[in-house]
C-alpha cells in the first residue's frame, strides 16, 4: 500500500521487536509517584537480576521461532535504571542480541535520575546504551522540593552535561507541569533551561494526582507549598510549551513529547503505532506475537510478587477489535495521526467500512478531528482536551 512520503514517519519494520525492561529501584519514593518501585538497598539487586534473567529466557522461548528478525529498540525504564552498573546492561544486551540480532541503529535508552548514576556515563555508552532520558521535572528549587525530588536544578544540569560530554548524542529530559506552586512564568523558566541544554527530545508530563499517594494527602492539608495551579494555568502552560518548543525547533510529535525532527523516540513510536514489544520486570505490559496469535502480557505489579514468579504474568489474546481501537487511540496521540487504509489493512475491516464507522466521529468532533489525504488526525490545538475524542474512539 502507498503511504504519502511527505507525511510518513518512522514506523517499526514488520516482524521487528522492541523491548522494555522495568528496573524498579529508587533512592527514595517521590511523593507523587505510584510506579512499581522498591527502595534501593544494599544487596537488593541480586534477586532482581536473577528473576529478570529467568523472565528473559522464558519470554524469548515463547516467541515463534524465527518470527522476529531484528530488535529496533530497548528501553530500560524505572524506577531508576541508572542505579544499575553498566556491566549489567551489557550482559542483558548481549543475551538479547544472541537471540535476535539488534538492528544497525537500534535505539537503546537508559532512564537516569540526577544524583543517581552509579557508573561513569562513558561506561554506559561502552555497554551499548546510546540514548539517555533524564528525570529533571523542574528547574525551580521550590517545585523540586514540593515534589520531594532529591536533587537540585544544578544537579540535573550537571547530569545532562556529563552524559553529553561522554558522547551521548541522544539526550531527553522529562519535565512536569500542573505541579504544586507552578506558575506560567516558572514553567517558562523550566522550558528555557531545558532548551539551553541543547537536548534533542523533551517529554512533558501533566501531574496525575494518584490516589493514595502522599501528595494527595499533602494537598488536602491546604498548605500553600502544595497548592496546585488552577485548570486555566495548566492549560496555558501546555499551550506555552507547544509554542515555545515548536519555535525552538522541537515541535510536539505526540501529546506529551517534543523533539527535533528525526529525534523522535522509536521506542515510544512502537507503542503509539501498536507495534510489538516484549516487556520484562515488575508491572511491565507488553504486546507480542505467539504461535496462537498476538497477545498482551501483564506482569505482577509489585516487586515481591513478580520476583516470586517472574514467568507467571497474565497473557491475553488481542481481539481484532482491540487491535483496531489501540491503533486509533495511540495513533491519534501523534502529530501524523493514523493512515486509514493502513489501519484497515492491519485489521479485518476494509477501508470503506472503517471510514463509514469513523464518519459519525468526524461529524461529532468536526473541529478537533481532520481527515486529509487519507490521514486521520487530532488537531494539535485540541491535544490538551483530547480525552472525550479518544473515549469516543473506544466505542467505535
Ligand atoms: C516513571 S518515571 C522514571 C524516571 C525517573 N525515575 C524519574 O523520576 O526521574 C518517568 C517519568 O514519569 C513522570 N511521572 C511519574 N509519576 C508521575 C505522575 N504521578 N504524574 C505525572 N508524571 C509522572 C516523571 O516525569 C518521570 O520522569
Ligand atoms: S525517582 Fe522516578 S520512579 Fe522513582 S519514585 Fe521518583 S518519580 Fe517514581
């Protein structure tokens, strides 16, 4: 099928696989975070490493023999993967490469926290990592304090520069908006600092106030240091980021991610295009091929439960309706949107039938959704308020 070249972007090659490895260790738990983590204690890594290696062998053995011909991305996310030594990454990558060859430009990402990088950045580079994503969150001391981050803005700057100086050409930063004490001016200060560091990729996370987190209780106390910005301020902050980053040459290519053209995260593009990825470690979710067809996998979401039985996660077949919904929902988060004929081809519908099902949605959301030259996309001005559109897509 023909997909217009000028609209095209990187797509995971057919029968190519990504891999996500969840590393749960953190030096402390941030007040807003409900990810699957465990505190980094002396001697705590061994049980994790053993369980992970057991799961890796098991997951590789479950794949249909010869089905995947290459690996295009490996993402070590957390938690704080930079608390693991470089040699551990080298051993995981070696094992993986032995089973399925890494593609020539395989993207291999390390998530790192300022003040929590145990080896020299050059050692991670030598171990095979070629991209780093640094959890910065804010460049304002009062905001970092309210988020209970255990680093300063200066620490974050030093960490970014250390990776750049060691030769990492692909560096990404995470920033959060909608956080306690934030104003549009303080957000702008963070954006300007991020841009001054000359990174190629920035992720923007709107604070999700998770139930049961310490931050939820702290906000309820009414203390000014935990006062959240109002909805208008948060919406203005998002708009400011869209504009500022685009002007600086890093347009948003997805609701929460901006990059220099060509620097998009291939790993995340795999998720948004509903490609295939193996997911290892506590709380990890994957999508891959098995002999019986495509499946989604879900690992136990506490470190203890996963470690007790690392091969015991859930495996659910993916129906063609679910696959279609996922392609639409994730694809619409990106600036390219979805190519209707391509999505129809990947599902059991023909293009005409898919279009007839999309038509009522196009009418209902006539300003937010656009169908142009075979591509259905969500107009970027509506990205901040896309939930209703995406919910309607679910019911398609
Ligand atoms: C799971 S964390 C791992 C990265 C690293 N441990 C860190 O915190 O810097 C990935 C990113 O998710 C974001 N995040 C975590 N909890 C969040 C929440 N409750 N709301 C919004 N973003 C969140 C943060 O920006 C963080 O950098
Ligand atoms: S460092 Fe990252 S993963 Fe760890 S608790 Fe904080 S936000 Fe969560």
